[in-house]
């Protein structure tokens, strides 16, 4: 049976992953209407990946004898000043998710729930990759500047990333 404190913390993470999926979906929608189809594809895919992170947690909680219940979510931000602002917010958000995973790991560790600790290793690795991806894209923004041509090429690159990056990466 899943430890109650661990279950509560896992359910909090489920909520955060679901919220992340909605945040990226709203960003994708903004990119689509503002003429950044590559960034939109990248973010639609990113939104799907967050949903996958959520589902993986739900199945884990239920498999361990808990009950992964869902909560009401906040409305995501729907308007942005620029594509750069979106990617700056993604990096900040992923850093926040990393902190949350670390806290969750700490709860599991303190409760001596080592199988949850083991399960969370995947998320710890995932966060390293997600932060690194977001930082890499922000570096490209610095190179592209605010020029339309630079943004056009960056959008094309994001389209390429959307078609090559693997599920959950
Ligand atoms: Fe599921 Fe981007 O953290």
C-alpha cells in the first residue's frame, strides 16, 4: 500500500504535470495564430509529453494501491509578448518542475519508500534533459536576435526538433 504522504505528494506532481501540459498547449495555440508553425508543433508535442508524464504517475499511484484523483486546474496564460518570452517562461517553469520533483523525491526518501524513489529517477533524468533543451533554445534566440529572418530560421529549427525528439524527452 502506498504511504499516504507519498501518495499526496505524487498527486501534487500529477496536478503539476497536467498544468504543464495546459500551459504548453496555450503557448502552442499562441504560436499557431502568431505565425510560428514550427514553434507551435514543438509546443503541441511538448504538451503531449507532459500528458504522458502525468499518465505515467497516475498509473504508478494506482498500481501501488493508491487512487490518483484529479484536481481543478488554473487557467493558463494565453497571451505573450513574443516567442522569446515563451521560451524564457518554459525554462523557468521547467526549473520549477525540477524543484517539485526533488521535493517529491525527498518525501519518498524520508518515508523510506525506495520503490517510489526508484520510479522517480526517470523524472529526475527527464528534468535534466528538459532544462538543457530549453537552455539550448534560448541560446539560439540570442544568436537569432529580434530580426524577422532570425526568428523565421529559429521557427524552422523548432519544427525540426518537433519531428525528431522522442516521446518523453
Ligand atoms: Fe513533465 Fe516538463 O516536466
